[in-house]
C-alpha cells in the first residue's frame, strides 16, 4: 500500500471500516516490519 501512496495514486490508507483492534494490529505489524 505504501507504494500506491508513494506513487501519488492515493493519499492515505482507508481504514474507516476497520475496528480499533484491526487498526492497532495493522500499526503493530507495520512497526515490526519497519514500514512506518
């Protein structure tokens, strides 16, 4: 997804339909993988 944002095809991740738990898990995974 970062590639899509970096290319200017999107401005941000769409997470409005995600639960708080899903957002938290995504943040933890991205941090662990060094994506943020």
